[in-house]
C-alpha cells in the first residue's frame, strides 16, 4: 500500500535534507536547486516503511516567493510532515505554511524538529514546544513530534516509526470514486508524448482509460508510480500518466477527470474560515488542488461569499480550498464549497435571501436538501456536483423534490381542465403546451406527470377516457367508415375530407378519441387498419419495396408512403435500406 505525505516549513530548515536522509533519493531535481541548496520546484522521493508500506514525499519549497508552488504540492495531499529547525525556531514561513494547512483543513500531520546537531537539548526542546503550541491551535490539533538530525542520522529510526503511525491513522481512500488528478508537473518524453504527474487522492486509473482534460478527451497510454510501470493505479498514490491525444496544452492546475462526471464551475458559493467576509479584499487568489485562479469575492453573510473565478475549475460540494492575498503574503481565509451551480442574482434582495439560505448549509453533500432547493435537476448533474441522488428519477434522468412534484401534478390537472373548458371541440391539452404552462425543461416530465390522466396522440385529457365526439364529427367519421368499407387502404383525399367537414382540427379530435387513425397529414384510416395492413405485407413472405406494398394494399403512393412510415414508427415494419423494408417478427 502507498501513502503520500507533503513537507512544509520555513526555507532552509532542512526539509529536502530530511527527505534525502529518509529515502536515499535526491528530491531537488533541478541543477539550480542543487547549486543553490534551495528547493524551487516540487520534489518527489519515496521509501519503504518498516511495516512494508510505501511512503512517497512531495517536497515543497519554503521560500515566501514560492508559496504558490508549495500550495500546488500540498493541496491534493492528505498528510503533512511539518519541519522546524532546532537552531532557528519558528519563522515567518513556518507561520504562513501553517496558515495554509489550517485553511485547507489538514488534520493529519507530524512535527519534525531538524538540525538537532546544531542546537543543544534545551533549545531543541523549546523549539519543539513552541511549534506544537502553534500547531495545536489549527486543524492539525495535537500531533506527534520527533527530533532528528538529517546530517548525522540521529533520530531517523524514531521518525520512520512515527511516519508509520501517521500513515496508519489516515482514512482509507475511495478507489471507486471519480478520478480528479490535479496536475502538478507536465513534461514531454521523445517518442512517447506528454506526461503529467500528480497525487491521486481517490479513484483508480488504468492504461487505456479515457480521461477529460482542458475540454478534450485523452487516452492513458502508460502509467508509472514511483518509477515502476503499472497497468492500474489506485488511490492514494503518486502517479505519472503518459497521455495520448491533444494534451499539449495541459499545465499545472489542470486536472485529469473521469469524463462526464464533473462540472466546470466559474461561480461558486462558499463558507469562509478565517477573516469575516466583509473584510476580505475583493480580488484574491483561490487555491484548489494544484490550481491557483484569481477570483472576485462578493460577501453574502458573515462567513459566506460568492466567488467569481477567472477560470472554471472542476469543483464539488464539500471541497476545501483557500483564498490567498499574494501581495500581502497572507492567507485570509479557508473555504468550503457549498454550491457549484448557484443561481444568478436577478432581483433586488436576492443576495440577502441567498445569505440566509447558505447559513443553513454545512458543506456536507445532502441530496434531499439539494433537491428541495433546486426542485428539479438531472441526476447526472447532481452527482457531478458531488451530491448523492436521494431517490430514483421521476422521468428519464430527472430527479424531483416530492413536494414540488405533487404541486406540478395538481397544476397540470388544473391546466388540462381549463383548456378543456375553453376548447370544448378540442379538449385535449397538447403536451408541449402543458410543458410551457408548467415551465418544465423536458416533455418527458409532462408525460410522467400525466400518467394517471388520459394521453392520446400527444394530448392530455382530464377524464380516464377522451371525450365523446361532437355530433358533426361523428357524422363525418361514419361517412369515412362507409368510404373505407370496401377498400380499407384507399384513404379519402383532401377534397373528400373537406366535403365532410373534417378540417385538420376535427381530424385531430377524431384521432384523439380513437375514432380514426391519422397516419400522415390529410391521411386517415380506420382503427386497427394499420395492423391489418402489416398483416397483408407480412403475407408477401419477405422484403418488399414501396411499389410492392402499394400493389398489395390496393392503394396509391399518396397513402402508401405515410402509411409505411407510420408502420415503421409503430414497430410493424423496419427499413433494410433506401428501397426495401421487412415486417418485424411480432408482425409475422
């Protein structure tokens, strides 16, 4: 099993030296880093703990000018090894790094007091107690501390044992979760293409997987974890992913994602931890995962705000991030994402109403509560927001709040009754008209709401059966019956329908009651004669053309063309190519 821990602490307090002593590997990979003895970029190294688990380190720079790089390494990692030098004690970047960890809500860590060889026991003990006091006041709380010397090796065995205890306390990752691999490094290998690296905090990646990045889809050509080729890597792990496809534009701060399972959000509502919302600068930088994005801050409540992101990020409800003021070198607030698809403010007082609503949100995904607020939402969108679906869809992929669904049902009945009263000769309310009246986004919702009502040919009736035909229409239908008695497939032409007073509106009424079958514009047959036509065509014994069907049915091309299309739609026949059809097994 693998675990991943990030380093943190002031510049030149021995973080890289300590990682080098623990792993035997050089975390500083740039020539300039080795020449200056200063970590500039993220470093990676790993070792095997006494119990056999693998432990990877993300070694971050400590210089104040490189906090953005530090955040890219720490953001996706579940635990931290906080380093303070015994001969220098608590420093400015110690404070800022701790503020970063607190804002991110990191709860698992270990304090390491380094350079024990450069300070006496009293000074080292004082530094240890001071650092623990600072740390105890943050999300890390009370953590274990170890005093070591990376130069002499003193205390390294104790540190390895403490790291094993730390990793054993970490929560188990969800290997079945949707993948979101925040990219912290991108490079190109000749002959292989683009490679990205990151810390896989949840989910599983396999060779051959298709993942989304930067608005496109790429394929996983190869995988490595700790320099070992792998066919499959599950969380938590340091992973290098060789991508095939248009990945050349990928950069640090982008993310590899399970396709279709994430929403890109450029406006989010958040809860703040730290300074009051009204005191925050209006322009800050949001750090989420390895991303750093400028945002505009609009305070809502005392501890809630709306963030407008300059670049959309794949965020979910419950995600933890932080706001940083890069000019002032400070972290004014940590944030918990409450809503990744908030409604825009369209009327006076909407912001205040939203603040009252957000006051009750915890940041823990609540499917039933989210459904109450949104009333209707697609299940895929809700899950992409990071919220589990609380119920089964009411129609297609649509979820509905039960109370809202019952209200819609009552409103539909009212709309149907009002339409029937206003249109006695044509009482059926068209389904599309019902959708518009109820303000629904999908006709499938109307059909689901009308299941207890009579639906016929795209219209909804208030009774359990469609209304009786008006006398004039009944008389005209009787005439059509007489016309079709001898030749059932020679439908009356437009002149005959006009003579009988069967206008398109009257034909629709007759079709709605089941008195006639409308197989096309101006083409009507008697009920059941479509099935009768299918039986005649089945008697041909094989595939048939339009001309063969026309002759078998004893009708004209005017009737045969829409009739065959009607039979296709009803499943009696199916097209083989541009010229031929055959009857389905159900027909034969």
